[in-house]
C-alpha cells in the first residue's frame, strides 16, 4: 500500500500512542514510519539493560551538541532512541509528570486548554497504576506505572539521609505534592520495561488497518498548495513516497524540526541560505530548544553494595532476571530521588530534581570506574537558557546542529550550585556514615561558588529531556496551534516533546505520552 488516511512519522513515546489510538477505528488506514529497527534486543526489556544500551549504535541516534561555550567548549553526547518505542525503549523509566504550575504556565505561553486541570484526566487516561485509582491516578490504561520490584539498600540509605537533614519523605511525586524525597515509580509491568512500543503498539499490531514500517527514514514532506499530501522515505537505500491527507510528525524534539526544515517549512532566510525551496516561512521552527542540564556528585562506597558489578556478577543478575523477572535486573538503577527547593526557588515550587544511583556514573556510564560508589544527579527543573536546532546540511541522513546554549542564563548555574550543596548535605548525613568513601566529583577541594562553577563547566551533562522546538502557541513564533496543527499547512500536525512551550519540572516521558493521548482525540480518534 502507498496510500493511507493518516501517516505518523516516528514510533517513539508519542508515535506509538497515536498509532494505537488512531488505528482503533478500523475504517482509518494508518501508517507508522520508524527510522530504527524493531525492539527485539533483550536489553530493552530487562530494565537494568539500559546500562548495556548506552553504547548501542544501532538503536540510538547518538547525537552530539555544538561546542558549549559555558561548558569548556565541550560537545555533549545526546542519546535518543532509534527503535520501536523511541526513547521510551532506552530511558530510565522514572514516571514523573511535573508540577501544576508547569501546565498552567503553558497556557500563559498561548497553549490554551493545556492547564493542569485539563491535562490531569489525560495522564489518568493513559495510566494503569498498580497502587489503584485515586484523584491523581488512573487504572485500566495501556501504560503500566509500577513500584520497583527490587531496591538497592543504598537507595534506602539515601532516603534516610534526606529525612535526617529535614526533607519530607514523599510517597508519590505525582500526588498531593512533588516536594520531598522518595522512590520513583516506573513505567514497568511485572519487572519488564513498559515502553510505548510494548504498552501501545504491541496490542494494536494485529490490526489490518495499521501498517508499521521499520528502518524507514522520512526524508521530506510532500506539500501541495498548502496541504500535506505525503512523505518521502528512504528504506533499504531506496527512496519512495507514501501518501495521506493527514501527517503527524512524532520524531521528537530534534528530528521533528529537522524534517520540517528539510521540507522547506521554517525560517525563510535560513532555508534560502541552504538552497532549500521555501514552502512556508515559519520562523519558530527549531527555536526554543531547552533541556535539563545535570551534574553528578559521585562518592566512593566503602562496602561492595552497589550496582558496580563485575562481569561474573552481571551474568548472575541476568540469569536471575531471566528466571524470576526480579532482582537487580528489574531495577531502573535510578531508584530513589527528590524534588527540593533551593534558595533560588520561587513560590514554594521545587527547583531541583535528584536521581540517586547506587553505582558510579561517569560520562553517562560510558566511563566505568573501578571499585564501588554512589552518584546523585542534580538538575535544575526550570532552566532559562534557550537554544535551537538548525540544519547542518540538506542531507536528511546527516545530523542537525544541536545548540542548547546550556547555562547561557547565569541563574541556571546558580540553581545547580545550590543543588550540589544540598546533595552534599544529604550525603554527609549520619545514615551514610558506614558507606562514605572519598568524594570523586566535584571533589574535596571544590567548595567555593567559583570552584563549583568550574566543576559544573567541566562535567555537566544532559539528563535527556530536550523539548520545545516546535512550540505550541498562537504568536508568530509558535509552530503549532493548541490543537497541535502546524500553522499554515493543512493536514500537518506535530505531536511529541517538541510541542511543549516550556519544559515540565521533571522527566519528560509521561508528559509526552499525555500530549499524544490528548492529540489523538484532536485528530478524531
Ligand atoms: C537515556 C534517556 C533516559 C531518559 N530517562 C527518562 C526517564 O527516566 N523518565 C522520563 O520520563 N523520561 C526519560 N527520558 C526522556 C523521554 O524518554 C523522552 O522525553 C521521550 O521519550 C520523548 O518522546 P518523543 O515521542 O518526543 O520522542 P522519541 O521517543 O525519541 O521518539 C522519536 C521517534 O521518531 C523516530 N524518528 C525520528 N526521526 C525520524 C524520521 N525522519 N523518520 C522516521 N522515524 C524517525 C525515532 O527513531 C524515534 O523512534 C529519557 C531519555 C533518554 C534518551
């Protein structure tokens, strides 16, 4: 078949949700196009397998940013899923929605109808909460939200230490309040990863009206007199065109703007400079890129309790998991965390998030350190710095330029410095006494604001939440309207993390799934 009623580009967190919801109507012929392969690697489905996925070139776009002026000119590594399930197939599974104020703030940015009271029912609609239903949580939805089956004892020590220094314990980061320290709930079902490929696409795969193309790269949109009519794709080295009167881009915050730009939809001057024929001058495409920049405080552990396993232990963990779906293999590694207010926090809203990792995490786990240790990620939740995605070339197989402009606004560094201090206070508390070894990062000599800033410049990394590059709104720079239709092109919509006007205060998978659930209704599902 080459003609469909609806084409979805990208089978990631959002794309798989849409594929399920739109194909529920047997009369609608839906095509889902994914650049990566099927999700057959067992390391995707065993939660702790995420450590094995970091260096996988086949399932990962492996992007790098432009040199970061405020981070010693470093290019930062940006992993993104390139496989069925997209980044939900290789993320850390923390289930976090953000704060009421985030969504109320979207409305202030022109995203009418996306305030907290409007979006909460869609979070609940997606959800199958193991703890049961309540005012915040839903049951019976496709996305399983679970408590971890296995918890490392050091994660409990982290919570005891947080409590010891006065932070409240919070049993549910998505409940009454986000503030406090607690266990993350995870997108897992019975100890297996619940990617959107598993939760949404698998149940729909048997439908005769849903076609799924893998290893197929969308290279350009076909637009005729302001109406999208199809998508050019490259599969097995061969170009072809698939047609539909409705196309939704769900390629994520890097690839969706890239495909618009390749198709001549974006800032006219920028497109003309590259020799691309301008289909629509839409200045906001690729702008408003922002992300959570993150620093890892790393301390050696004096007892062999962590997940810094040797090869033999890894094998044992794998075998135990194979037979029981339990043990460290079922852990997402970032088991516990906290949402805290630093001195810079406004209106009582937590402004930093912590992920406690009972293992040594350096360079995203790509640099394995000897011995045992524990790491606390700290990121600022409401970054002010903004960057953009631009084309590096007109070749659709080439990576675009990613310029997040980390720490361009000095407040982002101040929040991180405050956050590192709060992490150190927790790690210095009594419950860690039996385990505490030497601090590796920032290191015992880094205490003054200047030294901490230098440490951040040398080591800060992404915590994988880029958003905002096809922002929804009503102004001249908005790319989609609040119903996620691309301004000025009939039949074209964008549904993924790129449409968020402002990053939510937390991890971005659940908000992306919520957006897709909501969009499916807009698209007539
Ligand atoms: C390592 C990592 C850890 C993370 N941890 C967490 C976490 O613990 N909790 C959390 O909430 N969030 C986490 N996130 C973030 C979260 O997973 C993402 O925000 C979310 O998955 C984004 O969804 P999306 O639909 O916008 O894009 P994606 O899920 O990235 O999907 C985009 C899909 O489109 C495909 N695609 C792109 N371009 C094309 C094209 N031209 N043609 C065909 N297909 C294309 C891609 O291959 C991909 O499959 C993490 C992300 C990463 C990378």
